[in-house]
């Protein structure tokens, strides 16, 4: 595994999948600049990681704020002089059919999940071009490929990332490698929030979901972090412009 001694930015790095990635990349010996809107959690994690001997500063950043994103890139460069990898992972989720959503819902989901990607790429691509090398991993979702009931906004936002990943591969050949990762059902605060509104207790509902996944369990942030570390490493150097599924075989199931 060649993911060590790299400078890696992780967005949404203080919860769920992003937290798992921040911790795993730091444990592998990388310098991890992790960012999110959770200032208190970020400060706590930074202190804990530092005490454990890791080099992982937190930068409070809203990925929908152009100036904040520019600052994240600037601070990472000022501290380490280079940015080898970006894990663009921050995400937002809302339920709803096309008849349900408000402008606020639209702006949140497309703002964080789509515009938040474009802003980061706008600021980081020139850095990687100047370095002559860089790797970008975008957290997409199986929702890009499945029409989950009452999830039109979320699914559409993730599907647009699949197009973005392909375009990145064609626009920066030989310099930037861009890959997507498509988690399925990963046990995180976002997944648990999606259980609200069901008349079954959360743990029962998730146990029932786990029984339907071909590997017979939910995924963990660590499952995603291990695959992400491989995808960001030079060992995955021929994977570019496409996404890897991380869904325990759910997509292999027959539709009825
Ligand atoms: N959990 C799953 O089953 C699952 C499945 C497929 C895809 N995903 C995707 O994985 C990613 C992480 O999801 P998770 O389940 O770990 O969720 P989570 O809610 O635990 O974490 C989301 C992270 O994004 C950050 N964030 C939200 N809005 C932000 C903003 N405007 N600026 C900066 N940071 C912001 C939060 O602070 C948090 O750190 C998301 O992109 C999500 O769509 C999750």
C-alpha cells in the first residue's frame, strides 16, 4: 500500500465516512487536512489525533463558500507546500419526490453535493497542475445508479458527480487521476438520520436492511476508508474516470 507520507485533504472529515478516512489516512502516516462545518468536533479530533502522534490539522470550511474553500487550499499549501490527494466527501441528504422539494432543499443538496465539488476542484486543479501530479477521490453513491424512492434530488446530485468524474479524467490527462467511490449502506449519522419517519425502531430497521445485503451486514466507515486509501494510492494508478462500487453486493441482486 503506497498511501503514506502524502498530503491529503478530506472534506466532511469529522463524521461518518469522512471521519473514518481522516483517522485511517493519518494512521497510515499521511498528513491529513480535514475540513467540515463541525467546528467543535473538528477541534476535538485534531487534539486527539495530535496526542496520538498524527499530523492532522482541522480547517473549518463550508464547501459551498468559495472564499472558505480557497482558504482551505491556501492553508494546506502554506503548511505542507503541496497537496497530493483530495477526498471530496462532504455531503448532504434530504428525502423527497420532485413535487416535494423547496428551493432550500435544492440549494442544500446541489450546493453541498455538486457545487461544493466544483468549487474545490476549481481551487485545487491549478495546484495539482503546477505539481504535475494529483489524485482526486469523490464520494458518490449507489444512489447515482438506483432510483431510490423519494430521493430524486439526492440521486440526481450523485449522478451528476459520475459525469464530473469522467470529465476530470478527459480534461487533465496524465496529470490528475480522478476516481469515484459509491458506498451503499454505511452505518453513519447520515444513514441513521434517514431512518427517521419510519415506524420501526432505528436499530431494527437497520438490522433488517443488513439482512438483505448480500454480505449480510451494513458497511462501516472503515470499510470505505480502506478502499479509499487504495484508490488514492499509486497502486490504483490505472483506475481513472470511473467509480468503484462499495455496496456489499446490493447492485448484484435481481430486481424482483
Ligand atoms: N452513509 C451512507 O450510507 C452513504 C452512502 C452513499 C454515499 N454516502 C456519501 O458519503 C458522504 C459522507 O456521508 P456520511 O454518511 O459519512 O454522512 P455524515 O452526515 O456522517 O457526514 C457528512 C459530513 O459532511 C459535512 N458537511 C455537510 N455539509 C457540509 C458543508 N456545507 N461544508 C463542509 N462540510 C459539510 C458534515 O459536517 C459531516 O462531516 C456523503 O457525500 C454521502 O452522500 C453515504
